[in-house]
């Protein structure tokens, strides 16, 4: 598990203008990503304030460790290395950005973030979506089974399904409303056309580090080493298509038309100060089976993060209205830890690789104002949300801009953020 060290010191400052006190990317964060500047080529970078520092260039000049991994056009090679290598990179980069005497070495490799494009940081081999947000699972279940919303397996096994890696895109990608097959409850036959119940899902994305071999499980005590970092993840969901297609094999085309992520990888090393004990299970809940139970994981396997969702309709943006906050809550509403998700995924011998992506599942709090999807907020489309323009929403309309955000804060440490995970809904292809 990652350690707190001098790179988390709240008093550390950077010579980069605007980095100190930056809301998301002070020198204590240093998230990693893939960017291209005005000249086009994709390079590995780190966010510092409102700038991106080119790690590929600094590696080529011999100023950073892991230089060979930094010459590739994805983060896969870097995250295939042991965590010690990424920690050494973080320490070296921290020294370059905090030491005024190092400024001349680095300044030529800083680019204004506003002039750069960010990309999906890994060649994602596989994407799996879990369902560990227990309040979300309860809210959704209660729409169908008011008396017993959670299915009997929920507290024994981290539920998940295999998603699709090809349609994962970075923040800012347009959200084209999907066409699909759906059937109204009172209709005799299905029809094909634009989804009328387009929703979002507020999730965290877990980036896998390291590689395991097929047939070899990842013991829960070692799962922390396989946690490379986090992003925000929006699992856009067409509820009408989902309702018609999901039985008996689970979601398919209702989910895989697009998954939006925040492109910066907030590393496990940066998150070290924000580790927290996993909330105790409710009295009467089963103790997890031994392969999912580790005392250290229980002691520090959760994360102190605050998650938010904001919506701005096209009419709101035209008027200059501020986005409406749909949701605000902690990320502690996860019934299973990241370590438990990883250990469970590999428990049958399924191999996990650097750059694999695990979604946590929708993270909702227990009370209104902290729900991570519209289907929960509107009780399945029955209770619309009012916008300041007088518009109402049960599900997303064309022109809606939806943004997920996250920050980690703790007394004694600098607050760090993830950068946005946004998309604007566009009309369905005709
Ligand atoms: Ca999901």
C-alpha cells in the first residue's frame, strides 16, 4: 500500500506559476496522462497547475527514471513496472518542479493545458464494470422489488460484468444518443430508434497496474500493489434499451455505445494520504469469504473522496446560468473495496493487465442529493428534476452538458482533484 512521504507535504511549493493552491493539480498531485500539443505527437505528461509537463521529453534528456517507458505513446509500460518505479518517477518529478534551481531544465517542457488535447491514457485491454455502490443497488432494486431490493448474492460476491474497452473515450467527447431496440411495457412488439431514457452513472474508474498470468489468482493481501490509480467514469446508460435487453445475460448495447473517463490518472501514490478505513458492515451482514478478507485492506482500503455531478442544459448555457448540482457525496458508499474487486476478479485465474479498467459501479449516497444517476433521482422517471430555466428532466435531453468531478481533501494535506469528466448529449444518428 502506498506511503505518505515528502511529496504529500502541504507546505511544499512549486516554481510553476499558479500551481500552489491550484484547486486540482498542486505539486502534491502530479497525475499522469497522455497529451498532444499543437504539434500533434502523443506524449506522456503530468498536470501541474494549469500546465502539462512533458515527461517523454524529460525522460529523453535523462532527467527522469523509467525513461524507456516514458518514450511509448501510452501509460501501459509505465504501469507494468513495479509501484516502486512510479514512486521514483513521482519523487524525481517532484524535485524538478519544486526546486527553483531545476527550473531551467524543465521550463521548456511546460505547455499550457489549454493548448493541449488529452487522450485515453492506456491501450485498454479490458474493461469490467462492478456494482459496489450499495445505495445505488438498493435504490435500483427497490424500483423492481420494494420488499427485498438487494439480491441474495450482493453481500457475498462483488457483482460485475464485462464491459467494452473500444468505446471508452476522454472527457469532452460528444455523447451521441444511441439508437436501439426497446419495448414499452404496454406494447406488443419492440421498435428501433433513439433512446428516450438516456441516463448517466457516476463511477470511479480503477486503473490496473502490473500483469498477472492466466490461472494465477491475485491474493487480497497483494491486490493493493495492482491498484495503479483512479479516474472518473461515466457509464452512460440507455435505460429503455437496457430494460428490454438485459435479461438473461446483462447489459449490452444499452451501455457500450460510450464510456467517458477523466483522462488524468490520479495515482495510488498521490492518493496515499486519503486512504480510509472501509466502513464496517452492518450488523447481521455476512463476513466476506477468506479470499476477500484482509485486515490491512479493511483498515485503509477505502478513499476519502467527494464526488459531484453537475448539469447545464443548452438553454441554461445560452442564458449563462451556472450548472445545477445534481449530486454531492462521499465515495465511501462502496460495499466492496478496490482490493476486493481486484482479488475477486482474479480469483478464478482470470489474468489482469496494466491498463485494464475497472468501473466501481454507480456510487450513490443514501439520501436525495447524493444519488449517482437520474433513474434513482427521478424514481424511474416518475419525479422530474426542475432546472432554473423552468425546464424539467427525467432523463437527459439533447444539448445537456453533464460533468462529474472528484476531489480528495483531508486536514493537514493539500486538496487534489481529478479534472473533469464531461460530455454534451447530441441527437441520435438518423
Ligand atoms: Ca455501471
